[in-house]
């Protein structure tokens, strides 16, 4: 498994932007499909965005499509989540996840991933 560490969370106002980063350890980062999930208090951990191993294809939940952009830099072992036009519904703990075996799709689930970061809090004030 790859070790993942998220950063970049914080408190922002509605309409602001924020970029999350997830740094991965190890030499096989480009073997992992990467994803971002989020979990609001009292709710399930939901899929936000995913990206294929070489970054050629991205996937998004309908709730963030057109506002969030996932990207990766395999030379830096890092995956990013650029979040624009944030609103209060985006408030959650955001988790980075990786999988060597999952087939990328728009239906990525929490159980598809076996490597997880510790999460970073994003709070959007209205």
C-alpha cells in the first residue's frame, strides 16, 4: 500500500477556492488510481473525484462537476483537488485514496480503495 498525506484544508468563505494536495510515498505512485472522497458529520464517505494512473481520464461526482478539478503529478507523487465556487455543502473532511486494482469509472466507491490518508478538514462559511 502507498502512504498518503493530505494538506491544504482550511476555513474559507462561500465562493472561494481551495486546493488540496495529497503526497504519496513509494516508487509506484503511477500504478495507483487515485481518488478524493469527503465525509460530512453524520454522513457517509462519498466519492468526489477520481483520476486514472497516467492522469488521462478524470471522473467527478455530479455535485462537484464543473467546480472541482482533480489532477496528478506522477513525478512529484502528488494528486491535487482544485475546488472552486465553494459552498456550505462542500464542508467536510476530505480524504485522498489510492488503489492499484480498481477499474476507473464514475461509480467509484469507498470499498474500491485500500490506501487512505488521514483527511483534511474543509469548512465553508456562508
